[in-house]
C-alpha cells in the first residue's frame, strides 16, 4: 500500500464531511462517489500489514470513516424527526414503513 492511496481516501472523506455539513446534495453525491473510488484504490493496492509506517494513517482514515457514519446517522435522525413533526402538524397518521430492524413500524 502506498501513502498516495490513503491520502486520496482521506481527502475524499474530508470532502464528504464538508458536503454533509453544507447539506449540498450534489456535493454529497460527488464526494460519496470519490470515497467509493478511493476505497477501491486502497483495496487494489492492499498489503497495509507489510508497511507498518502506514498503520497510523490507516487508523486515522478508519476513524474519519466512523465519524462520517455518525454524522450521516445524526442527519438522518434529524430528517426523521422533522418529518414526524410535519406529519403530526398535518394531523394525518403516519403510514406504516419498515424500519432498520426489518420490522414494520
């Protein structure tokens, strides 16, 4: 694995976080595609275990990925709460839908 692949992934993750913070759908889609491409590039290079010097950088990339996941979950929860509030203000019952658990809610 080389440092350039990890740097590309780190840059793509930073762009995704910036797009999420800006709530710009187009930028989120572009950044998400860049992250997917960067992840594939890192997978193609492989062999991070043979390069202990990259370990710390890889750990930081994984922490950034976890932070992005948490940020996305928070934004999704805010959207769900907003929709619930709008539904309650409209006075119509919420339609049944499948939740994350796979159960009908």
